[in-house]
C-alpha cells in the first residue's frame, strides 16, 4: 500500500501505526526528507519543533494525524481516503487563536472513519 513512500512519525504516534506503515511497504525517514509527517498530538515537543521550523512557516511541510493510517488499514486502501481531512494544525489554530482559518476538531474520531 505504501511502496515507494516514506514517513516520519512523532513520538506521539503508537507503535502499531509505524508497524502498519512498514508492513505495507513504507519506509521511515527524518522529517525533512519524508513524504509524509504523522503525529497524534500537536503539543508533542517533536511536533512543535516542526511547527516552529522555517519549512512549516513557508508551507513546505504538512503534518497529518495518524488516524489517517487507521482508516487506510480499515479500508485496505489509501487511495480512497482523503488525506486532507487529516491535517493536524498547530494547537493555536485548533484553539481558534489564529484568525481566518477553520479546521474540523480532531477530537471527533467518528468523523474520520
């Protein structure tokens, strides 16, 4: 499913997600060279470092919630899952502290399945 794709995983992502990624042919890399960045917690220190990076500030990287992988596993496909629904914005955006941006709450797991 993830052949020729690479990912970085925050320490907040459960080991089961990493194992699933690898079992489906994906590789793991550092966040600067990975195709996908996954986190489960916008307040995790390693994820905050990415949000504070120039790459994120200049919109060169996007962090996705690891729920994406759970849904891919459930559907046995990643092509039928819209990854845009799994963008994990910084905490300040989730809390509505930034004007002009609206995201769905990632606390509602039913929305993503």
